[in-house]
């Protein structure tokens, strides 16, 4: 990172919260990042897909305790 970038970042961090939010939004849009609405829509679609899979029996749930037990087992190796 250049000194100019560091100096600019320091200056931007001193701005009020609303101004920083505005700048973050502009920067994300410049990177072609999905909008909040697009992200919300994608998660809603994914949630519906997962619910459909559960209700149709295509997938089965795993009890949480079993999941944690397997994770602990893997971490001990």
C-alpha cells in the first residue's frame, strides 16, 4: 500500500459514519459487488431451495451435537 493510500484511508476514517457508509457503498458498486437487495434475494432463494429439499426428503438433517462431536474429533487430529 502506498503512503498516499494510507494517508487517504486515515482521512476517510475520520469522517462521520454516514459519510463512510456512503463511500463504502460507492466503492462496492465500483467493484460490481451485488446490491443488498440482490444478496437478500439470493439468500431467500437458497433458503427456499433448502426447505424444499428437506420437505421432499432429498436431504436429511444432522443433529447439532453430532456435528459438533465430529468437528471436535477432526480438530484433535
